[in-house]
């Protein structure tokens, strides 16, 4: 076969393009002016040029994704509202066909997932599994909301302590005070003056006992309403929590013998002005009476004589407090009678506080105690609507 010549390009009339006045090869020229050549040999804006909105690679508009199809898929995945995902998917399919949109696969997946979720929902409702799950969830949320650190407790809250108030507690359960509980918070205070060094358990205990005793006394002025086995208790910082900045002591009334029901709170927030005035007047007699020295006058005469002076001051204070207040209705007569009994008691305690020696002290001791009204005004308490019966000792008490 004979060799062939390469085909010849036909020449343009009149010697080629330039001879006809055509522009030289280079930027594309149009009536609007020159444009830089795009990746497909045309100006920007021509079909197929990337970066031009709404234009596909072959000159066709880009297909948008149907929004309802996306919503159907999301609803089907999260299983929050399965019927919604099913409805959205069924609406999306005809829209996709009509508008030539993308998203058919999304809509179909959403319909399937939603249908499965709806089926599971129906099965759960029929078998009761959903109700049980909801109940368990609510119970868990409730328990979590009631479980707190002892130092997160607030005044007036009642609580249960799984450690039975014996060891350091990391958490306690908040309980309705009307229900049986281990303790009731009376207040709290910050330890100051110790710096960063852990002062030791015994040091903090000494401070906590005094401060919490005062806080508890102010919280429960109606002492007769406090069960005999409910005593002063407190949560204090441990050595580890101290290093983390913990300085809070939380005071409470608590029972180590068993739980108790009902709040023991009786302060200005729960008492009338008359009730509060009465209790603040007479309570110091009981308070000082419990502080009688352990050593008898033969062993420590000075301490006993000083204590007798404190008792006399408490009785005189009660007399003055009752005398200067106007007592309403049914409390008028019994309060006046109590005042006269305290007048007689003051005379005997004045003799005891003025005893010259241990023998004289012993001689006046019984008479002084007998002069103090045993019930400290039970009838007056009745007239004022206070607890008028001393709490009964139900068993051996223990220290907090």
C-alpha cells in the first residue's frame, strides 16, 4: 500500500483568518468585550464553567434536594416522632417526581425507619414496655434529684443517710419531712481562722458541737416537740475535703436509734409572736439546768456555785420576760401563775448561789430544785397552742 500524505488543512479564502480581519487567537471576543478563556474554551458564564450558580457541568441547572425528604430521614433516625417522618416521606416522593428534585433515597429511608419506629411504638404500648421504661426513667430522675452531698443540704430539709450517721457520708437522700427520715438540717456555718492546714478532727468537733448546739436550739424553740432520741448532729469537713477548700459544717437534728417522722422546726418562721416570746423566756432555765457540773460541791464547790448563779439569772430572766408581755386569751391566767412559781423559785436559788461552803450548798440544793416548776408551765403552753406534754423516753439515748 502506498504511503498516504497527511490531510491538508483547507486554506481560508484570502490567505487565512488574519487576512480577512479576524482577531488573532487569544481572548475570546464578543460584542460585550473580551473575556478570558474558561476551562472549556469559553468565557466565564458559559455552560460548564465552575463557580456559576445554578449551572451544571453540561449546561443544566443543578437539582435541589427536597427538604421534606431530609426531614423524613432525620425524624426516622432520632425516633422522636416516627409518624411525622412517615408523613414527610410520603409527601416528599411526589414532590420529587414533579419538580425533578434529588432526595428520593432520603425519603424512602425516612419512610422505612419511621415505619419501623411506629411498629415498635405500637408494640411497646400494647405490652406496657414503654410505660415501664418511662416509670423507670422518672424514678431514676427523681432519685438523682433527691441525692445530694451532705454539704449541699439546706436548712429545713430532711434526709436519709445510708451510713446510719456513723461514718463520713458522700451523699444523702432528700426525704419529705412527713415521712420517716434520719435527720433534719437546722443550719450551717463556715470554719474560719485555720488557714490551709487541716486542724484535725477533734478541733473541728469542739467548735461544731458548740455552734451546732446554738443553731439547733434556735431552730427548735419548742423543745418538747423534739423526740428524746433526736440529738444534735453535724457533718464536718474531712482532711481530704479540707485540702479541696471545704470549710462548711452542716448542723442537724438526727436519730441514731432509728428514723423519725415530722419536722421538729419551731422558730420565727413557724411560731406566733406570743409563742416565740414565751419559749425564749423560759427555755434558758432548761438549757442552764443541763449544764450542771459533773463534780459535786465537795469536789468543785466553785464550779457548782457559779452554775447556781447562772440558774438564778435564767429564772430571773424568765420572770422578767413573762411579766413584760401581754398574753392573749387562754394563756393569760396560766402564764401569770407560772410567773408566781418562778418568783418563789428565784428566792431559793438565790440562797443556793450565795452558799458559803459545800455544806450550806447541799442544805439549799434540794429545796431550790423543788421550787422550779416541773412542767415549766404546761397549762400556759396549752393556752398558747404549744406542745404541752414532755416527750417520753423510749429507750437509751446516745450522743451524736
